[in-house]
C-alpha cells in the first residue's frame, strides 16, 4: 500500500485506528520524473537531447531544488549511462 513504509508500521497504525502517515508532495519529484523520462527517451527511442537539457535545467533552477549540477549529472550517469 505504501511502498516506503514497512507493513509492520502500517499494521500498527491500523490497529490503533490512527491515520496513516502521508508523504509530503515534492515539486521536485515531478521534475525528476520528467528528467528520467527524457533521458530514457533520448537513450532508447532517439529522443531529442534538448529535452534532456531542458528537464535537467528545470530541476537545477527550481527554487526548492537542492540538486547541484554535478550531483544530478552523477545520478544520471549511475542510473542510465553505466
């Protein structure tokens, strides 16, 4: 039900008739999803590199983002280019 919360904890909340914890939505999450999709499209479907660059810049330039360009580039290399 909740991928980040172990079953034991969700069962405890249900037994105590408490509301289950809810993850706070992150505006960066949607941007990261778009970036990942753009990279996959570029790598496997001949998508435009410009889409990857735009999505990358959107993550870096968002006011709530804590990503540094070097760290985000490293993440992409580890996930998709290694």
